[in-house]
């Protein structure tokens, strides 16, 4: 089982700013946790981060036939991107939307997700642990479907 982890814009700043919202872990910490969790469940995981919407769209488009499922933290594009939503729907791969913070406790514009309706699940508010939980959940989903 091969999984793809995608992280969207500004998530490379994790660990450098806004620790009250996002914690003090780095993007590398999150990617390493996701990879070790995947291995624990007999899967492999590759990770990619981009600030560029089109690069994320392309990564999703190229995932079909290579990966069995996707975990994506689309970051701010969650709340704006029809292109990412269409890419996820077109890829037809089970996808989990992940957020570090609980977006429902934050500004109203973060309460809407363009991407969640085309994902099998959405997980948010667990900080770094969410990266492990999302992998565990996606592996379980793929084993059942
Ligand atoms: O909680 C999440 O994971 C978010 O996807 C993070 C996005 C935000 O736009 C979403 O509403 C919720 C922002 C990512 C920016 O990451 C930073 C990390 C450290 C310092 C500054 C920004």
C-alpha cells in the first residue's frame, strides 16, 4: 500500500511562527511521523509540500496508478480552491483532508472547505498527532474497501 502526503502553502513555516495555533513541531517532524506510522501499518508514504496551487493539482493528477490513497492538508487552499477539489474528485483515490488546528474554532472564512466533500474523511484539531491518525484511518479505510 502506497500513500501520498501533500501539504499546502506556508506549512513549511511550521515550528517557526504561531506556535499557539500550530504547535512547535516542524514540517519534517510531521512528514517523519506520517512515514513511520505508515511503515507500522505495512504501508509506505511519500511526502510533498508546495506553496503553489498548480503543483498540488499536478501531484494529485499524477497520483492515480501510483498511490492507493492521499492525505492532504490543503492549508489556505482548503477555503478557496475549486481546482484542488476537482483534482481530488478526478483522481478517484481515497483522500483524507487533514488540518492541524480546529478550523471551526477560528475565523468564519475557515469554516468552509471546498475539498472536504470529495474526501472520504476530514480530521482536524489534533496538531502533530493528526498526521499519525490520518495515516491510521486511511490505511483502515483502504483495507476495508
Ligand atoms: O490547521 C491547519 O492545518 C490549516 O490547514 C493551516 C492553514 C490554514 O490556512 C487553514 O485554515 C488551517 C495555514 C497554514 C500556514 O502554516 C503556518 C505555520 C506556521 C506559521 C505560519 C503559518
